[in-house]
C-alpha cells in the first residue's frame, strides 16, 4: 500500500480524496515532482524542490510556504516505518490549481505527497536495453513539470514494444515522455539544451559527472538523421538512473546492444550517490 500525506495527515492512499472542483481535475492545472529515496534519504532534494517551485510559478500557481513545508514532508515520509519499500522508495509531490482561477493565476492551491516503493528496472533490462517510439510532436511547455502527460501517453498506448515516446519536433530530438535523452557519437555525448527540454535533475547530475570524468558534452538537439550513425543512446530519470536504448522506432542503435558509455556513467552515478543524498 502507498502512503500519502494530505491536509496535515498521513494515511493510506485509498483513504485520501481530492475535490472534484479542483482545477487539476477540471482543467489539468497542476505540477509535480518525483524524488528517489535511497536508504531513507532523499536524492537531490533541494534540486527537486527548486524545480517544483519553478514549475508552479511558470503555470501560475502561487505556492506560498508549500515548498518549505514539503521539505519536512519528504524527510518525515522517508523515515516513517510505514513508508513502503523499507527505505527504498519514490516520493511524488503534487501541487494542484485548487478551486480558484484568477485570470490564469491560482492563489489557493492544494498539495499532497505520495510515497511508493521504488521499482527500478531489473538488471537484465540494463543488459538488453529498451526501445523508444518517435513522434514528430513536441512536449507542451517543456520548461514546467506539469501533470498533463496525456499526449505523450497516447503515442504508445497499448504497445508493449516501446518503453515510451520520443519527442522529435521538426526532426530534432528533445526528450522522452518522462526522461532526458542522450546520443553518443565518437565519444561526444549530445543532449538537448534547457529551454527546449525539462530541467531533468538526473540529467544535470549526469552531465556534471560526465564532464568531471573526461567526457565532452554538447548541449544541442540531436537530429533524427543522427540516430543511424550513433554509437549508443541512453535516457536518464529518477527511477531508471541511466538506461540504455537500443532502438528508436525501426532504427537500431549502434551494434544493437547497450554501449560502454551508458554503463560507465551509471556506475559513476551509483558510486557518487552519497554526494547528492539529503543531509537534513
């Protein structure tokens, strides 16, 4: 069972209710963030909170002191004995539009947090890699982490073949439904720049670690035409960490197997976890 914090109380998610008048239901007005918890300590907590606050501001939600309170909620939830996953969990934080729409400003938001057991991919997935489904569309407002994932989910609905969709507007590759995208060629790692994509927390950490370890990182949008010449491709995210991609649509990547750069960066990432774990 998942654990939820709502309206000052800790309960099971089955006991929590959200008003049907909330604008997150009626108009999709809401933002969220997902934070991985390792050994009851939140990963990159400050970075996630800053992104959540920035996302709320972009869509017009007036947070007040919600962000400050959510620091305590995450820390308490991670340490609770009834937190699912025995210390290895995911905290999903939500700020909704509430019931009041003041000409595109939302002054009375609601907030809640759900704690679930972390369900990372099995080791075999990192050995075989995954496939992505390209779509010629882009994400709506990529600079804010909105709850509205409907369009992206529609692209691969009912398909077990693809992990998620890959946004390729105008032939440029930006990001996937829920991950940052990286293409490797001749030792250079290419990923779309901020402004074109969501400011992925794991994305930023992987870029930092890659540069610290001698990799060149080029922040530009790779193109669809570059896929068939790529040596390897990988995606990053809170749960998947660094996950290799071996096919995009009908295009095989490299030799069709996960490459060494993704494997090395995931190893470096895992060895560096404590650097970003919450000390509060």
